C-alpha cells in the first residue's frame, strides 16, 4: 500500500494543481497586503518536515523569518502569546490532533492570519483556520505518509508562488506531475543493498534539502526500524562526526542550489574517514551513488527527490522483512495535546 500510494503522488499533484487556483491567488493578494511581524509553523511528524520546506521557501524568497511553534506553549503552558501581526501556517493530513488545532484556533481568535494546508477539508483544523487549502491527496491508507507529504510540499510551494506572484515558480509547479512520474523510474537499488543489513544511519541535507533528510530519517525509522538521524551538513562536524567509523552508512541529499558544493565536499571527506556514503545527487554529478531527479526549478527539487526516496524506502522495508503498511506501535492518526 505504501508503494502504491507513493507512486500515485503524480496524479494527486495533478489533481491539486487543477483546483483552487483562484483561491491561492486570493490568498497571495491577502499576504502581499498584510504586514507580519511574526511567522510561525504548526505541525507534527512528516507535516512538520513539510513546514520546514515551506519556511525555507518563505525565508529565502520573501525575506520573512519563520519559526516552528512549540505547541505546548499554547496547549499545556497556556502562555499569553502575542498574536497581532502574526502569520500561522499549519500542515496536516488528518487535521485531527488537538495540539495542532488548538494553536491555530488561538491565533485566529487573536487576530492572526491562519492558514491550514490539510488533506481532510472537513477536519477540525480546516474549520479552525481562516484559510483552508485542500491537499487533494485522497484517502491515505498506509500509516506511512507519502502522497500526502508530497502534496503538502506542493501546496507549500503554491502558497509561496502565489504570495510572491512568481511566474517562474508557478510554471515550474505545472510541470511537477511529469517530473514526479520520471522520478519513480530512478534506480536506487544500491541503497537497498547497502542498508538492508544496517543497524543505524545518518541522513544529511542542507538548506532546502534538509527537510528531505528529516523526512527520510523518519521513514527509515518508521518503515524499516532502522535507527536514523538527520543532520544538516553544516552541523555534522559539531559532534555527530565522532560516530563515523569504517562502513558507517551515510545518505547525503545534495540537491541543486547554493548548498550543493558543501555537501559534495562533505561526501568526499566522509568517504575518506571510512563511511559508506550513498550520495544522492543529480545526473551531472559524476561521483553520485544515487541519481536525484530534478524539477523545472531547483526550489522544487526536494519534491521529486522524496518521490525517488519513497520508492526505495518501500523496497528496503520489504528487504528487511517488514511490512511498511503496519509499522510497529503506530497508527494513521496520532492525537497529542
């Protein structure tokens, strides 16, 4: 089921892009006409990784600093947070968890602009937000989110494109279904071979590729019971490098953009220290181990990169004798306070 749903992402994205264009344009006009002193994201799990991607795009393209809200400040601490001139963005597949819904309701009641990118448009979260934008991923059966994560990234990029009113990014979005279908053809069997016997792994990204590393790390744990940690390529030398020993597996996502050169240099250095590096990079990088597909513009590359990864993750889970549709101790909808 996980593999089937992951492979359906291109069709889901095409469906999303065929709807709500006027609503996104209206939201973009509202955001351009509103001044924000604070911008926050509110999410858990894979949705929080999608928020990290949204935050990166907003900061890089629009110059607004974005922070991830510790939801317990609202749900448990009952902190008197200032909500004036605030933008609060939440992403969720189910829209059910109280610790996501309550902060959005709190900020909306305080006059903030609240946006929910949510798959279940009839959920409590969708009703709590001022602007609810459907992911249109369809019902997701597998516990491990795949198509809903990809559609979350696409909705995030649509939000930013509408806000910025950027024709290049809007055009790049329209080409995504074709790019996603091409991504499913990439052969990552080398990763399955290396990681089937592994006990632990580091997953590395930087800048716009770091949310992909976060999501990949979660999926390694969730579907393959593989102890995985995600690190920024800039942080790995601040302690984590002490774990590197001969044969230690390291997956590095070196997507296009200003951080790529440093990640390629890191891959070379880690190989010199004995790590078993799986360098995921575009086809023009000769030293790559895994080919990363590319989108119409580098800012959309993480969307097609995670598509290629999901296919491999489902295959790896099966190779390790596990069922990716039934991860241990997990359920599809998680409700926390």
